[in-house]
């Protein structure tokens, strides 16, 4: 799903476990996918971030109606 979102420019909603164990819900736009991590623009932090693929709990595409709310 990460690779496909780069190809189509999709915005995703992600549940993610941080290094300190805290769980966050973020809207992201994936820029680049590696083997163990990926780069994405995080709408919550308003910056480009690097995420570990193994720390993703859930990943769901955001529909076009929901995008208008951002």
C-alpha cells in the first residue's frame, strides 16, 4: 500500500507506535519507501518525517471527501 500511494499520490491515515511506545493517528503523504522505513509528509507535524514500517499498526487511504477537511 505504501508503494502504491507513492505512485498515485494518495493521502493515508496511519496508526503508528513511536519509539517511546506512544500511539498516534496521523495523515501522511508517502514520498519514498525503503526496505525498513519510509519518508512521508506528516500533516499533523507539518513536516517531512521518517517512519519505521514495522511500527505501523494500521494504514487506510483517505477518501476524496475526507481530504477536503484537511
